[in-house]
C-alpha cells in the first residue's frame, strides 16, 4: 500500500515537473508540517488542550476498573492455595471477565477519542489547507507537499513554509 502511494506520488511529481518544464517556468516546491501548524495556532493549542483533557478523563474513567482488577488479582494470588478448586475457578473467571470489561471500555474510549480528535482538528486542518492553497497561489509555488507524506523521505529545511502558513493563519484568525 505504501509502495503504491510512493509510486503514485513520484508519477504525479514527474508529470508536474515535465509540464512546468514545458512552460519554462521555474519549479518552486514547498513543504508544510500540518501538525506543527495546528500546534502553533491559538485555536490549535486550545483544541489540543481540550483533547488532552478528554484523554485524562478517559484515563480517570478506567482507573477504578484497573484498581478493582489489581485487587482481584492480588486476592487470587494470596488465596490461591487455600481456595477450593471450584472457588479458584470462579475467581479466575471473575478476573477474566474483568479483563474483558477493561479491554472493551478501552476500545470504546479510544474510538470516542478518535472521533473527538477529528471533531476538534478537522475544521483547523480544512482552514489550513485553504491557507496553504492561498500561499501556494500568491507565492507562485508549483507544488506544496505535506511533511510526513508516504514516499517523502527527505526535504531541505529551505523548502519548509510551515512558519509562513502559521503566520497567515494567525493573521486571518
């Protein structure tokens, strides 16, 4: 999958370079780190703080379950040799059930956190993409690439326009 994306990007890049070379225009490429841009804006900082708060709440919700599990596990270890086989088996089942409850709750909370993250950062990303397009048009860029895109292994720091995008974003806010 990653190889297909890399081949597609390289193909598009070669077509783009060939097309601009035919027009005798200089090729100007920029690189943007969207995550850094989000983290550097006021709205992005507020969104990340709210997301961190939601993560802490999720951890606090799981903590009592972890504590009950640990207590049950310690009790089982302590009474392992004095319990009847039936009682030992029942405690082991209780422990397994508690572990399943914790795993299910973790999956539920992880899903909710993913939704919350998209809800918080989605509008910011969309706004940044619009600003990146504006910067690309106004500054005459041929291509602007997102840092971390599959297939991009190295870029020179001189190509990075993240600070310019952050500046434009903060100016519009």
